[in-house]
C-alpha cells in the first residue's frame, strides 16, 4: 500500500485546516493532571509529521515518537528541531513495539488505530502499549467511529481545490474496511504534478475495541466525543479513549 510517502510533503498544509491540535493537546494535558500522571516520559504513536508531539513534548522531560513512514518522520524531525525539541524518533510498526522502556503518557491520535485492519494486529498493539505503559500512566487514543467509516467515508467521493493543491478522494467500503484512493495535483511553477495514495481503515465497533482492551489488561477510564467533554452518541464521528493498566 502506497501510504504517506509523497503525501508527507503536503500533509500539514491539508490537515491543519481541519484538525485543532492545540485544543486536542490541551485536553490530553488536562487528562494527565486529572489522573496524576508524572510528566517524565512521553510516547507518541503513529506521530506522522509530529504535530501532537510538538504540542505535548515540551511538558515532559523526555519524549519519543514512532511512525511507520520514514518520510513522515523526516518532516517531524525538521519540525521538532526547529522548535529545539529533543525527541527520539523511531521508525517502527505500532503493532510490534519494542522500545525497552515505559512511559507515563502514550498517545495515538487521528484515527491511526483504524489503520490496523486485523483484530490480531489490534491486540498486539494494545499488548505493546500495556508493556510500555507505567502503572500510573495513561494511554489516550482515538478512532474514527463505526458510524463515520460506514456512513460518511464509505462509498463516497470528496474533492478539494485551491490554487496550490487539488485532490479527488474516492472511497469504497467492503467488509467493514474502507479503501481510500486519493489523487493529488500539486502546483509546481506553471504546471501541476500528480501523485496517488491508497489508504485503508477498518470500522471497529466500540464493544470490539473495549473487549480487546480488557483482554490486554487495560482499563477504560473514560470516553470522549472528539476530545470534548461530551458523551458518545450513535452519530459521534471520533471517539477518544482514556485507559490505564488494571491494578
């Protein structure tokens, strides 16, 4: 699957128009204070270009960030260096974590969990988090809801156009997996360059997520609607989980 390669170079231009990382990070930091988390070691999983890492790392003494895309990590490295943030960047699959240390806060934001298409991969991911989470630490992650993937993303076409970037986003839903085919046209001098991306996400029902979390020794402290203090509904699009190890 061709995923997050050339896209890394325009990712921030697109995502920052839709995602309020500032508000999300403030909520996560407040959760840390609510649950008496030590601001010592922080791990950001599927960090992408480091947008969440950049916001949260300054509050911790040490920080690590993991992503499977070396191209995204290069962008993250540039961004974090410009902010003079010393962060350990690691190219690794989040369903096969082997960092040999534990963390007080682990995050995995922007529906990266949905990219794990098999329950076995999801289970390995949660087991990895369990192994890397301090007993008093918390794990905060979000998913695109079953409703969003099956009713909003699935079998729909979206387009975007401005003076610099144009894209066509075509989705096909089958067996709870949405295949997303994106065609980009990027302006370069007096011409446009084309590249294509293919992304896949699985729609997980909450009871599946929660059953696997419990089987991996992780206790759900709370659930939020899109990083806000709102209860989850049948039409919530982004569901945020706050979990920690069972005592």
